[in-house]
C-alpha cells in the first residue's frame, strides 16, 4: 500500500447473544456508517483476505494479542471461532469490532473487521456452514488453528475444505513426532504453514551456508522446543538424503543453539521475530512449502 498508515482510529464494536449470521453483516454495515456519522473519514474496505482462527478459551488471550499486531499490515476480515461444545446451549454468540487506520496522505481510513463467534453445543460441529456466508468473495482464506486439532474431527475436515492455507504452531502440540504423521495427511488438501518451522529460518540459512562441510554430518543436537528439534532434524535428513542422521534434544522454550557432531554451530545474526511478525509473514505465503513438507515427513 503506497500511502503510510497512522495509529488506529476509534474502535467501534457490537455484541449479541443467540444471533443469526445476517445480524453480523448488518451490524458491520451499521458500524461503518456510524463511524462516518461521528466525523471519521470515509473508510476503505481494502481487505486482502479472510483470516479465520479456531481458538479454544485457553488460547484466546494469546490469539487476540497476536492478531492485534497484524491489522495494519494485513487489512482483513478476521473471524475468530471459539468452540464451546459443553455449554449446554445450541446457539451462536457474536462480538464485532471495526478497527480503522488513517491513511496519512489521504482523507480516508483503512478498516479491518474482527468477528468473534462463540459456537455453542452442536454449532461447533458445523463451522464451515457458519463461516462460508461471511467469507469475502474472491479473496484467499487463511485459517490459524491454535493448539493441536482433533484429527479426523468434523470441524477440522470441514474447515480444511474451505481454506487456502492452514497455519499451525506445532510447538503447541504434545507427543511429537507422532502428530506429524497426521499432519502430512493434509498436505494434498491445502497448503500448510507451521510457526515452529518459521522460527527456525535463521538457523536453517546458517546451516545451509556451511555446505559442503555439513554433507557428512552424523548427528544434530538442538537446544530448543521439541517441534524445532524434530523439524530441524527432518530438514537436514531430507535435504541431504540422509535418514540416518541422529537427533539429540535439549529442551528450551526458544531455539538457543545447535551442535553438529558435537561441535557448536555459529549463532545466526538478527533477533527472533515477534509472534505477530511470524504470523504476518505466513499470511504472505500462498503456495505449498515443499521443503517444509519434506522435513515433516523425515521427522
């Protein structure tokens, strides 16, 4: 976008219980009109995508924090789906917000729409039919799934069928590497991103720069998360065609170091990116990552 964006303008919001999907669209239109009536500049609906997020309550605060850092870079319609299957109800509760950024060189606002839908009871089993009327026509659809999905569940199967890219963070998963065998089953259905993989990018570039000395390595020791350890080992095995490369892992919350055959690798330059930056970068990708898929299969 050529014109620079400034700080967000005033936020308009609405919420309701046991709503119909038609209410959501009509209230969004009302919020946009209300901002103009209150003296805000006319807004531009310059959405570049529909961004879905499947977020259980335990991940909700962290998901909101990551999303709040992206609105300016990716003007979009964000739909957060919050499953609540055991609430004892069978309805949809909604909250809407309109977050607008002024274009510094024009008397216009660029607005991002955030729709939170709490799906009660049986509504959790039919998310595709709920979100499809709210998707913006002819724009790509991305889905950020927090935590490990219930493999084979109707909600996962349905949502994979309507999205162009599925974004996980396998650092949030337990019992690795087994879940990678289930993840690989999705590769032919949609493009898959992994934030754990994205956080290894600086280290992968550094290790690649060690060629050809790295060609005969027999073991890799990773001080980082479990997901990062398996993905780096899988990447090295798949790139070198060496499934016999052994993995040793020292648990840490972040990727802090790598050893090859017992020798420490140099530390890569630069600082680790913020969570919103990592997610933002994944939203700029539109095709399959075959190198990542090979790393998963080799992990």
